[in-house]
C-alpha cells in the first residue's frame, strides 16, 4: 500500500527501513525522503513505524 504518494513510498519500504535498523520517523524520513512534500503521509507512516517497532519488541521479549 502506498503511504506517501508524493514520493511513491509504500508501507513495505517503511517496514524494510525498520528491519534494516531505522528506529525513528526522523531516520526513515531522512533515508527515504518521506513526508517532505505535502506531509499528509506522516500520521500513517508513524503508525507503520510504531507497529513494526512494537512487533520487533514483542519478538525480543518472547525470546528472552
């Protein structure tokens, strides 16, 4: 699903960035140029990022 139409960034692009080590909206914004045009994608992008980070944290806590 496209999250940022201005830059053509999908939710999978954001998930990949998190999987590769990005831990904040700012890091992903800087690496993907996300949310730098009209800004309408920012809330959805933050939701995807938070969801991915929560999933990673849950996996870590289960493994521990």
